[in-house]
């Protein structure tokens, strides 16, 4: 497994390119907007390289990258391409045309369901699960459960941003999912 000495700290550079939108989508919320990371080609390349360099390591290299709807698709597809592995989307309910497995999870005000094609992964596949940020952890946990239903092993969850004060990263780690994030917005 790579050590901190083996990895460049991309976080401070990338953090400067995340826009904070106050009071969106509700009063008191500080929304972390990653679109500026994607709009600038140099910054986007640094972002993707941060993930690719980590997962090129043979100890961490996945067989498949799974991206969570919807920004996890942007990151996951490019990372999978660069690693020369397959990509599978985990979609919101009703968006996949073939037979699926589903997982429902709780949101602050209700619930949501995500789905995965039944042939998306094979038993024993090592899967990197990726999204843009970790808030409460519900979506990533649901994705992990879906992949495990099909016999895959989720080797790590990855995201650009961790919002640790919302408890998601702690809950995911407590459930046995190793996490890798580039930017921590605790106390901000």
C-alpha cells in the first residue's frame, strides 16, 4: 500500500478550485461545488492524475471502477479509462435498461434507491467505488452493498471531498470500507 511519502499532496491545489456556494440548496448549507475542477483542463488533469497515480499501485489496482450517480460517472469513467479497466455505473432507480439489483438507503428527508446491472461485476472482482464527495455516506454504502450482492469486493471508496462533520466517512470506515479522499472540509 502506498505511504504518504509515496504520494504527492494534491489537496491544497485542488481545494483552491472548489467553489463554496452559501445557503444552497437550503439556508445554512455550504455547498461544495466541484464544477470549477472540471472546467479547467489543467486542474481536471491534476484531479484525475491524483486518483490514477494512487490506483496504479498493484496493491490498490482495481479490476473495475464503479461510479455513483451522477458525478461519480465523470470521475470514474476517466479513471477507469486511464487504468485500462472497465467502468460500471450505479444509477438512480429506473435509469438502467437491463435486469438490476437495488439498494434503498435513507436520506435526511426520506429515502432513495440505486441500482446496478446484474452482470456489471463478477464474483471476486476488486472494485474501486468512486463519487465526488462523502457527506452522510448513504449513497456510497448503498453502492458497496450492491457490488457485494453480486460477489465483488469493494477494495476502497474514493472521493474528491470529505465532509466529516456529517458523519459519512466515519460510518463507512466503521462498516469496513477503506476511504481515500483528496480534500477534507472539516470545520469549514
